[in-house]
C-alpha cells in the first residue's frame, strides 16, 4: 500500500445559507471581460464570438470578512466584484437551455488582481497567472442556493471602497449569461460539483492600499467584505 510523502491542504470550504454542511471548492474558472464597460475602462474591446477564461487555484480562496496581507510583487493591487456560480451536478457538452440544472448556488466574490503584473504579461502575450492566481485573492461569501434566488438578471452588483460606491451595475449587463458560460465551458471540461465560475466584473475597478476596507453586495445574496493588511 502506497503512502503520501506529505499531506496536501484540504479543499477550501464555503458555507451555504441554511445548510449545516459546507461546499468544498475544487476548481475555479474565471470569465474575462464579461462586462463591456469594464473592458472599455481597461482599454480593451469585447470579443463577442465566445467567452474566454483564466483560472485561480484553490489556495486563492479566502472567506468573507478576512484581513489579507497586501501581496508581494505588486504596486497596483485591484478589487473586482463578481457573481460566483457554484456547480452542483456534472455536465459535459451541455446546451445552454439545460445548463441551468448544473447550478447549485450563487455567491458574492472578489477577484483580487495584481494589475501591474497582469498588464505586463498581457502586453507580452503571456498568461496572466502572476496577476490573477494570487494567494487569498478569491474572496468568497457564503453561498445561497439557486432555488432560493430564482432567475439571474436584474439583481444589482455593487462594491464600496472605504464606504464610497465604486462599482454599480446589474447582472443583466453581463455579455455572457450564466447558462451560456456553463454551456461553452462544458465543451472543454467535464464540469463537476466543486467547480466555481467567477463571472466577471463591471466597470469601476481600482487599486487598494493597506488599511482599505472593501464591501460588496449582490441583491439577494450574502454580502462580502475584505480588509487589506500590511505586506508580510
């Protein structure tokens, strides 16, 4: 019988409203440029032919309410408020009409980003990993089951930095809707329970410094908060 050389961290757990069991996180897929106004503020045009993705590791997951250190290697750390989709059923090559059945829950999320590193790598046509896959950069609030939310569309998505409103949009502003994203992504991966999809951020992103307090909300979901601590 083989044994491990060392123990790996257990899957991060996200609380679920009304449940005594938590949701274990496996993979994290993130949709890029899914709000036209955000793409424009970053100097990009939206490619409407298909969504595109980057990923975060499970080690990026951190709970709402935490204080995280300002990360190393950056001088331009940004907030991005997002709707997170938690899958609860396996799907592969599913059509958009049936993709809704794979959704277990929704939550508020923050995709924290080393923007200077992301832009530097993007300009060299390199992957965004250093900018996006940052430890404790996927802040996720408790999930609310999809059955308790209903259809996704006109809910507000907002973020405040130190009490000042910075991001204010509707989920209906997303270019690629939740079911369309799941359908498209399932053409490339066997999606399964434990997979999260961060669906992109609206306009209004910006930098943070140590001591800043971020608060975000989406109508009908548990709010999210994050405090930026000093560098380690």
